[in-house]
C-alpha cells in the first residue's frame, strides 16, 4: 500500500478527466508540432519518430506524380496544374514529388504549393534550399486546414486556394480532433465517450515536451467512458453529429467496439473537396482505424497523438455530398482518393482506369513490405536475402537517404566498411532536410576501419 502511494505521489495531474479530443494530450500534440517544427521528423536511431518514411518515399511520390501526368494527358489543353501538399512536415515528399515530376517530363506544367499550419516549418524548408532547384514551380503557403480562411503566402505571391488539381494529405487527418465513442453497457442504445486523466512524472519539466521526445511515453494516461451528452459539444462536433449518429446506429450495439468520431477530419475533407477543380483529386494517406475492441484508437509518436482515422465515417460524408472516391487499406495505412465530380470516377471508369491502377498496385505496398522485411533480418545467414531485398528497394526508391543507409548497414554486416562508407556518404548527400544525422554513423564506420 505504502509503495503504491509513493508511486502515485511521483506524478502530478496535468489534466483531470477531460474529453479525449479536448484534453491536454491534443493541445500538447499541437504545441509539439508548432514548436518542434521540422525536427519532429528527425530520425536519430532508436528515437520514437513520426512514421513518415513510407509516406515521403520516392516510390510514393512518384506514384502521385504519375497520377498527375495521367490527369494532364486527359486534359491536354489545360496549362498549369495546381498541386497542393498539406501538412508537409519534413518537406521530403515535396522534394521527391518534384524530382519525379522532372523525371516524368511534366515539371514545367506543375505549380506546387508547399503548405503547413506551422510557418516555422516552411521557413526552415525554404532556408535549407533543397527545393531551390524547383524555384519556378514552388509556392509556400501557411494553411491551417481547420481554419482555411486564415491562410497566407510566405513569399509574396498571389496564390488562390481554388481550382486545385491534386491535393495531398499524408498523415494529416490523424492530427485533427477525434473522439472515441462506444455503445454504453449501462444504458442500452446510448453512447459513451472517452475521457482521459493525464499525469506527468514530477521530475519532468514542462519544457521537456520539446527537448525530450519520450515525454508522452512517460505520461500516465487513465481512461474512462462516460455518457456522451450534447451539452458539451464544440461547434465542429455539433456540425457532423447527425452524420456520425446515423453511421454508428447502422452497427450492432451488442458488438463491443469503438467508433472514432473524427469530426476534424470531416471538416478538413469538406474544406479541400470544395476547392478542387472539376478534374481534381484529393489524396489522403493515413493510419486507419481497425475495428477491434482491443486496439487503442490512437497512438503516440514523439510527443504527438495520432488518431486512427475513421475512413468509413469520411466515406459516409462523401456519399452524402455525392463525391466520388476510391478507397483501399491494409493494417498500416488507408488510402483514399476523392473527386468532387461524381461523374469522374464512375461514368468514365474506362477512361480513368489509371485510377484503379494507382489505388490497387501502388509501389507503396511493396515499399512498406520491403522496409519491414529488411528490418527483420538480423543474422549473418540472412545477408544474401537482404541483398536481394535492397536491390528491389533501390529500384522503386532510388537515391534516397533511407535506401542508402540500409545499403550501408548491409555492407557493415558484411564487414565491408569501405563500401559502407561510400553509401553513408551518398546518404549524407541525399539527406536534404538533415533528418538523419548521418555524421554519427560515418564516425562509427571510420572508427571500425582503423
Ligand atoms: C504527422 S505529420 C505528417 C507530415 C508529412 N505529411 C509526412 O507524411 O511525413 C502532420 C503535419 O501536419 C501539420 N499540421 C498539424 N495541424 C495542422 C493543421 N491544422 N493544418 C495543417 N497542417 C497541420 C504538422 O505541422 C505536421 O507537419
């Protein structure tokens, strides 16, 4: 008993039973993105990073550039195509997309807008100069997707947020407020919402939020479900509540599961779709909610919360608004492609067969399989298998920091330090945003070579 008391007194409560979506976890998460900026995506080995490797890979970016090329082929008389990337984070996807557009010979027709709600991120990406070679094709725009009218341009350009041909949101929907809800087991047919009580170890300082990436892992997060009552609704929450309730009530109330009410992602979706051109697409890639009562509906990465995205609910909204869409998912990510025009994807499906190709056979699937398989091989006996896997990775995601680092690890395993060093130097060169701290790895190899 004494021990327990001691343990709990090592914590101080920083948020006392708040609705999950309005809790300190969400505001700390937003602060972390604002304050930490581009460094939130830094890949020091063993750190608890935001999983942007797959989303930002060249393989993924090239598949979207190819989609755009197909759109261009369908509309040969249209001059420039407006591409908008939301919540760019490290800017690596932008860089890879523009690289791919150049390779596909379409760069002259691309007007690419790099955007985030955090101005510091954009300033940093601009200062790092890795997009300078595409200077004529790039805009920088501060866009808070939940407050889109407050958008402004970083450099003095007259960029209008309309008539957008391709909008990309990688791991963006998961940052918006969402409330986990489930059927009550006390009052049949009624709904309960998740509340959390958050405590932090007393020895952690407030500023550790930015200096210590593991603060969230050290928080004590207690959960409870209480009656979901309309009197506590925020405006945004109230806005989509009928849609949400209709969606929930389609399900069997006896099956224990959680229904994430991602009202933030619904608003974000509407904000983008209404600004698409007639031929335009909004592409969303994110961590999907899995209908399993035992899986938490959110994760923490760095000091951020990633809400598992309720794609099914987003689809209810698209159906209600008569937008057309394609959706596919696996355990790791969901991918949704939306067009404003309901004719686009269905009436002309033969003409638009590239869309099915883009959704079904995307290289991102192979990319993420390869990354997972490569990380599992640790033994010397596996080296030849590893070599084959890395060959495949190099084909679909060439000249990328991750690919070079993996090749360097492979040579290190073979004790071929000279080749390892060659690939580390290539990795350093490819690490445009300085995310990987390759110098530390170089020093380690040099020490082994002595
Ligand atoms: C999980 S990160 C994804 C970064 C990048 N797209 C990727 O795949 O690596 C989410 C990004 O969204 C930005 N963000 C957070 N809230 C936002 C908002 N309300 N509007 C626009 N961007 C936002 C963050 O600054 C961060 O860069």
